[in-house]
């Protein structure tokens, strides 16, 4: 299986659409124009990644992930022959290889922090933590059955090649869920917050009400942990960004004054490939959200087009002052799996992986 063909096909099919917030959950305010801005500062050549993939093919069941430290950004993936490959985006000569003792026959999402690998198996509903031993071999140190944290057999864990659907912060694991019994496979709540140490879990963070009223397509959502008490959610179909904290929910509007009406997906046409392609490709789409610091964050989106052949524009919305202020700038095309916080802004690895763009806030 060619990982590039898989990614391209998934990206085209899952480009998603966005519906207006006008018929979905009242907006309490619109953010003012921010004095802070986002500048494109540099681009680096990363076409060596393709050669590394050719020498050490990607395990097609485990997507890659990005990680960063104070010095550099790394592309991490588990190869077909069972090794962790860590590619320094700024210096290909610093690529490192470590054996990994983990086998999967199902799609497993991956993230990495420091020297720890996190793997979430959507189908078996298991979570794995892998650590490096003194002999530089990664092996499973925790194997957690998440089934008890899901109150009903109809609840399932989301998976997406375009962006990770889980997040680990200290002892807490957050992952996105849906409900097979719901007409949109969403249910009332979007996430599970699971304490890795105690095993205590809570189903939380409700979906917007309109997700229950309309038939939607491609229901993936994206979230970012801002502080211990604050989570930011963006939705493929909405111009609404939800901020959840310990006491209440605050809503932000990504596109003030956006008037495009809600367009319900025609369920009887879901097997019509031409209809589905036009529906998902031509619509606005919130691509994801990324934390910057305790009071600011980025929301990435793809603008709508008039037809499937028109080249879409991509934008980054930079929210400051807890979402009260906002600045938007046009950026190069991206998917959220290829974006990570870096220094004063973020770095975005191109979809074709041949280059990476660096953006900074000022």
C-alpha cells in the first residue's frame, strides 16, 4: 500500500464542509480585530522525507505524527519492519532509528511526547504507552482497556488520518467519541476524559445542538488542550469554536458575519460519488485548532469554492486574549496532522512533505 496514495485519497474524500452558525447555538459575541499578527518567516526543504519513506516504508496501519523540542521538529513514524524512525526536519543527517516491540493488525493512531509513544486503537478500544529502555528498545509499559469508560456498546472512538483524535496531558487522556445509534453517529457528548493513573473517566464536552437536528457528513472534530481547565474545539461543519472550562462554555465565531446557510447532506445521495465529492470539496471547512499559549490559539480553515476544480484558499485565524481578539491571514495548504506549535508560532509540513513553512506571531 502506497502511503502517499492513501493520504491523497483520504484527503480528497475527507476535505469536509462547514455550515453557518446562524442556525446552530447562539453566538454570544464576535471577536474584535487583533493587533497581533501572523507572519510567514521561512521555508525549509524537506523532500528528503520521501527518500527516507522509500528506504524505511511506513507501517500503513499507524500514521506518523510530529513532535518538537526547543531545538527542532521531528516527524515520527513506525516503519513496516518495526522501528521508530525519528526524522529531524531541519537536518536529515540526524535521523534516528529505534526498535519497537509492538504489532497491530488494525488502524492505530499515534502521538509522541519526549521519548514516550502513545498509541490509541480505535477498534479494540485500547490505549498503549511505549517507553524506551536502557537498550534503546521501545516496548509497551501500559496497556489500558478503555471499554469500561464508554457507557454504551454503541459508543465508538474516532479515527482520522488527517489529524489525531486524542490528546495526552500529564495523567489525562482525552479522545473523541461518537454514537452509532445517532443519525449522525455523534451522540450528545464528543469526548472522554480518562485519568490514566486512577482509571476514572468522564464522558464530557457536548456536541453543538444543531448536529442533532441536521444530517451531516464527515463528522470529525478537532480539539486542543489550552490549560488544565480549558479545552478548545473546532468542528468541520461550523463557524463556531467552543471553549470549555470548569464552570461554563464560551463560544467564539471564526467567521464573523458569515451568512452561508446550513446545507443539509442529502442522505439518499450518499452513494453518488459525484454529489459527495462536490458537497465536501466546495464547502468551507474548519481543519483544526492548535494551542499557542494559555490565552491564545490558532484555528485553521479551508475556504469554500464555486466548483470542485477551483483551487481553495487556506487561512489561519489567530485568537488572542481568550478569544476576544482575532486576526486572519492566508497560509499555504495544510492538514492538521502536519502542524505543530514551534517557538513563537507554528510550523506546517506541506501535504506533499517536500517543504515546511514557519509562521510566527508578533
